[in-house]
């Protein structure tokens, strides 16, 4: 999709725009295509359904504020994290007017009920979460203790020894919002002092445990990528005491969808897809799944930040607090 708002709107598929984390895109798209080949989606025009890698959608997210009518939007949109779909302009035009509705017709399992991740306002559908953990390079830590909690990352001994997800001076909003909410803004500045660089998680998985000059002692990364580190014997995967940070993957399903749109929502909220999420190390709230992820706590920023605050302003403030520490020299 091109970056201009008008061009993006013209190219948006009518039924589905699924912007998915890399570990989910392949299994979900393969399953959908298999069903298409079996004739289960014969009423859908293949050109009106799009599976995209979310990492490539930076320009698209910049255009979300420009949508003015629900007719410009697909019947179903999948978006990870707390993205521009939750900014004030999109909220006031669409989310606050019940254009979308929670499509999950089940009570979440105990893990998700405990932390209250089901949208209390019934506007968006939680499909799964991407849990973020800490990975420690045993050799690079030397005699330093491994961190056990998120606050341990502020240890001055870890200065410029942490890598986390970032791109061109902007860092993972879910990590920053969650840590800011849980521990305060000052911790964000301290975390910034500890972080050396921002990379894609796939790059982290290749670096961790190696002798590369770009490698660091610690990484904040998704559990999926932690389990795909090439030099796995040289690292420790640490599930922090407060919980792995829960980065959500949401479905925005139109309340007034066509039959095809409702079937697409059923596909993504059904048991088969929920098991695909789990198999990729993305815990699902579906009650029937067999989990592939340790049954440990998840740390969720809370719906108060999303629905009762200006999330765009909070994200900008969190990034600014982090960058104050990140840019410090010496």
C-alpha cells in the first residue's frame, strides 16, 4: 500500500486487511488459502482480502487519522499493539460510535480473565497477545546478576547493554506504555539509559549469544523470537516477576458486516485460529486452546490508558521520557 491517504483508501480491500506480526502471518494465511482451495470462501473476491506483515506498515498507520467514513474501511481489520487506530481522531469517528464490535462469543480463559484484557466496552476483539520477555547473554553478563524484574533493567551496570524493538528513533509503544503505567515515567528515562539500540526482533534473535560487536548483554524481545535464537545454549530466557509484557493483537470487526465479514470474524476468533496463535507462542484467550507458552503472569497496561486517556499523547510522552535517557552520553 502506498503512503498517500487517498491512494491507500482506494487500495484497501473491502473485506479484510490483516496486518499481522511475522510469526502469525504465514500460518494464518496458509490456513485461509487452504480453506479457499477447498471452496470454503467461494463468495469472496481474493482481491478483497489482504494478509500483510505488520512490520512493513509504518506508512499506512500514518494515514489512519485521515479516514472519515466507515465505508472507506474493510469489514475486518487486524492490528497489533496500541496503534493509531486508538488515537483520538479514529476513536471519535469510529470506535466511540460503535462501528466495531467484539466478535468473540466466548468467556476468556483464566489467564486473561485474571488481568481483564477483554475490552470492557465491547468495541474491539482481543485475538491473542505477543508476550515480551528478557533474554540474557550469559557470557556478556560476566559476573553481573541476571535481571529478574523489569525494574532490574535500570541497574547502572547494564548501561547501553540492552537491545529492544525500535525503528528510526521510535521504540516499542507497548513496552514503553506498560512500563510507564506500571513503574512511572522516571523508569522510562532509566530504561533509555540502559538501551543501546532498537532492532527488529528477528535481528535480535540472530545477534543474541554471538560475538558480534552489535550484540548486547540483554534483550527485550517477543517470546517467539527468544525461542528461535540460534545460539540458544548461550542465553537465558527470563520471564520477569511482574509478568511478560502483553502486546495485544486486535481484530476490529464491523458491527454491520456482511455475511462474509461475519464469517471472517468467526475464522479469526475460532478455535482453529486460536490454536495457531498458541503454536506461534502468542497466548490466546480462547478457552479451548492447548498453550505452548509457560502459564505465568502477563503484564497488561490496562484499559484505562486506552479508553480514558489520550493514548497518542501518552505514547509521545513515554517515547520522549525514554529518549531523554537514551540520548545521554557518558
